[in-house]
C-alpha cells in the first residue's frame, strides 16, 4: 500500500468556523480530563501504603485499574449522559483525542519525550476525522449526483462529518488511484487547513542504486557542500524577520494578558513565525529538487541533529532546519524523483583525506583540507562530501556484492507511475531550478 499525506487550504464559512472552534474546545476539555485522570492514578501510587503524601491528591482504591485507552473510551461514552456537550461532537473525533493522549503517554513512559501537558484555551489546534467516504479524483457535485456515487471530494470542496461541504483550494489534483482515508483539520496562524491521508492499492519498491553518486556534507558556514564542489550558503531565515518579531514582542509586553489587543498581537507574532517556517520549507524543497537534477544517488551523514541544537550554536542550527532537510524533505524528494538515498557513518568524515585515505587531524577553525601525504588541497566541507560519497559507494558494493554505482536507470512501470502521481518531473525540476537560482530568499521574507 502507498500512503501519502497532502495538505490543502480551507475556506470555511463563519458558521463552519464557529463549529470548528467548538469542536476544538470540546476536544481540549476531553484531553485535560483524561490527562488529569491518568495523573491522579499515577500520584496515588507514589505514596507508601502506611503513609500519606504531603501533596494534596485523590485517594484511589488499591485495586483501581489504570485508565487505559479502552477504559477511557468506555467512560467517555457513559459521560455523554451526564455532559450533553459531548454529544455535540463526533464520537470518533473524541476517541482520536484519547488515542493521541495514549501515544503521548507511551512516548513519555519509554523516555522518548516529556510528560503530556494540559492544554490552555487556543492550545488545541487540530482534530481528526478517522473515517471518510470513499473518494478518488475530485468530481463536480452535478456529476457526483448523476453517477450516484458516495464521494467526499468535489471540485469545489470536501464533505466532512458534522461540518458538511467546506470549500477547499485544490492546489493539486488528487490522482484517480488514491482514496481519502482520513482528514485532519488544523488551525494555523494563516487560517484553517485540511490534511488528507491518501491511500493507493499499489506497492512501489525502493529506488535501486544507479547513476552519478553525490555526497553531501551539511553545516552552518555552508548549508551544504557536495562532493562535486558545489557549496550553498545558509540563508538566515530567522534573522531577516528578527527585528520585526522583537518590536511585536515589545508591544505585547505592554498589553494586558488576555485582552483583545493582546490576542491580536499574538496572532501577528504567530503569522510571522509561520512565514519563517514556510519560507524555510519552500527553500528546502527547491534545494532538494536542485540536488536531484544531476544525481542518481545521494549520500548523507547519519547524524543526530538534536544534539547540535542543544549546543552554543543551537539557535542557528534550528534556524537552518538541518534535521528537517536531511531526514524528511530530501528522502521524500529523492524517492519521488527516483534518486537513491542513503546514510553513512559520520565518524571521521572531516578527518580523512578523500584522495589517499590518510587521517588528517584538524579542528573546527581549520576550513581548508591540506593532506601532507598526497598534497591534496581543497575546502574542508567539499573533502568531507567526497569521503561521504566514497563510503556510500562502498556500502552499496558490499550490500550488492558487486559494482552498482554505474548502473543505468531502467524505465519501469514504477517510474511512470510516480510521474503520473506527481506530474512531469522535468517540468518540476525546471521550475524549481529557476526558482532556486533566480529568486532571493530575502525578498520573499519581506
């Protein structure tokens, strides 16, 4: 099965906006109540059996079971008789709230994240409709009625449970082979969005190694340096709007918390942050397409960027979005463009000579690689990219048992299927190349 997630902008009416806000508020109450129930059970197990806690807490029976997902869903059904407000929201939406809390609780229990927190007003920003009517390509309402189909997607909008038909800006066409399995409504600073989970009954294999190999070394002085000698400077996404954020936050400090003017400034600040994030993601996608234009295989270092974000240069690391680019956007674009993507061991890539393999020790202040054994002189990041490329090729040769770096790409039905889903790749690459080389990031941020 092929699963994808596409996001579209909603254009709801005033009545639909009121319904969405009501659903978000009820979901927030359910989240807080379920989390309070779990925390009370946990606190009741902290004290010894022969003593009381110095902190005020509920006293639960010793045989009380943990409020798991199944028990809380069952109690939620019983609570509708006592709280009629719960009946105004789709039952599956409330169950998905408890399911999300269960996932967050398990992530905390396994020490992968922090303990889930209570949500203040306006902190619940999304909810999920887990079941949708079978849908394929967008159809007009007239043709849908004439054909007698139960379809939740039309050329003007999407039919959602409890909300009805909502207008959507279809930025791209949903292919015929996909069905809409679930829809998530997300509230952002710029409006409301719907995130559709699409599923197709096809199984596309992983991309095989082929074509020209390229090693990529990421950093902060240069966002990335390739083994072919190309170096891309790092745009300062946050710095370009830092002055505007500082002025808005100074004005926010003088407003009364919770007032109408305070809320207006909060929305302005959120919109600036979203503009920064959208500009960063757009630049990442264009750069990823640019790299895939001249490569058949792309290799990167297997790094944990969370460690880099905790250091002295954490602000610049988060501003660059290295983890988003290397672990999310670049693998997706490579799969879409039929480019092989692989990770290599990151240890010692900057301390090895790419030409002779001798260890050349250097600290971070040394930006030029100079090998005293073979006399190779080149930028440090480019040398690291060449080492990464060599390691990636050796991994492929070891795994495949032979030379696979120069194999030609076979025009298979899977490649044609991807072109049908995502459009003509040549047109995409030409558009993104022109956008990357001819458009200034600073202009778009302004």
